[in-house]
């Protein structure tokens, strides 16, 4: 079976990590899966291609994300939704999709649409964390108005951390210039940009702060939970361990059921 994942976003982010991991999981278990996206970050991490290279046939199972692919020329079309207000399903014609994939029950309830659906959390990377005991906190994620890293920085400083390391790609330049750049004049806050080496990143900090306006299922929280790293999110976005699935075999079995 050929599975083609087509996303409107393939730069660093939780959804991209999810699709990279899913592509590798399926290929390791007998599926022919390729992840197509408009950016290059995913290209060396799995079987992949640029979105312009994707050619769909009647033999393909299509998993689309953060993009409207209107086609009847596929065997099966699954919409993989990782967002809430950034991709509201009530604004879409859902008849083109055989199934909607959500990453959490919270997200499914938020969209509140009547359509066949399934909840399958993403694969959570296993991180080997070495606590540096340096009284340094980390803020991890895209640097934009929705993630509100300035709030995380302030919370960490108020909690008594001497230094804050800001890890993430700048995806909202006006927000960065207004809310983050002024904080970098202090030696207490340091911009680290996106870090590929998660062991190195997490082992540079004692705790993680997260203050996003809304999250379906924070990948960073799952990684911290699995590694035993103290995680301080906003109460409205905190998820329990029951929301995550740490058994990759179970994730694979759930995908098998909707791909067949």
C-alpha cells in the first residue's frame, strides 16, 4: 500500500515531528509511505519529497494536513488535524474525507463536527535527560504570538530561575521584534534558535515552561513527561499522561485499522 502524507507545513513543529515519525513507523512496518511538504526541514529525516513532487493515483491512501487537497482520485483520504482555531473544520466541506484523525480528545471536542473520526496521539521521542542543575529553564517551541514565549520567560524568572534559554524557530517576526527582542538585552535570557539535538537541548536546562494560548496535545509536554523533566504549562493547556500513548506498537495498530 502506498501512503502519501501531504502537509502545508514541514518546517520544525509538533505536527512535522509527528508526520516524520509516522512516516518512519509505517515504512518500518511494511508500508510505502512518503511525506511531502513545502519546506525542506523534513527532507533528511524520513522518506520525503517536496509538495510539488506529489502525484496522486487511485491506488494511494492520502493523509492530508493543514492544506485542502480536493481530489477524488485516491483510494482513501484521511484528514490529519493537529490544530484548533488555526484550521477550523466547521469551515470545510468534510464530504471529501473518509476519516478525520485527531491527536487528542480535547481537540476533537473543540471542533465538534459530525464525521467519522479517530483519536491517535503522535509518537513521543524518548529523550535521555541529564539534569545540569544550573538553575536554567527552557522555553521550547515556535516563537510566535500564539505560543507566547514572552509569558513563559516571565513566569520562569518569577519562579526564581537565573537564566532562560529560548529554543525555537522565529515564525512571527513582528511579534519577535516587539515582545522578545527587548528581553534579549538582559543576560538572563538567551536566544538559542531551533536545536536538532534534543538530548543536548533538554540537558542544558532544569525545567521547561510553556504558555501557548491553546494546545491540542503539546509534544514538548509529552517529551518532558516521558523523560522526567519538570514541565510548567498553563493549566488550560496541561494534558494528563492518559492523553499520550507511549507504546509505538499501539500507535501502529491504531493506524493500521484506518489505513486498511
